[in-house]
């Protein structure tokens, strides 16, 4: 992503990632925070390996399974 951004002369961008691209987008944002205006992620199941996101996903899933949607917020 950095190479493409550099080649296109893009200093900062909003990154939208879906499904299997979410780990790439998260890695880029963590390594290059100065280059990211916003990060939009869809399909959180693909974020295995990022403990703080995995904990959040697991707790939200448990709340939804229990039928307590408000607890997931």
C-alpha cells in the first residue's frame, strides 16, 4: 500500500477494507499512522492476530448470542 500511495503521490488517505483485506489495512495503518486519515473495516472475523480487536469481537459476539444487543455497544 505504501508503494502504491507513493507512486500516486498520495500523502494521506481514507482506507476502506473488506474481508481478507482488513489485516493488510490494519497493518498499514499501525505502521504508517501519519498516512491514514480514517480506517474503515468490514468483516471483523478476518482480524485474527490483533488481540485488542479479537477481544472486542469476541465480547460483541457473546453479547449478540445471548440476545443482549445493548451490551455489545
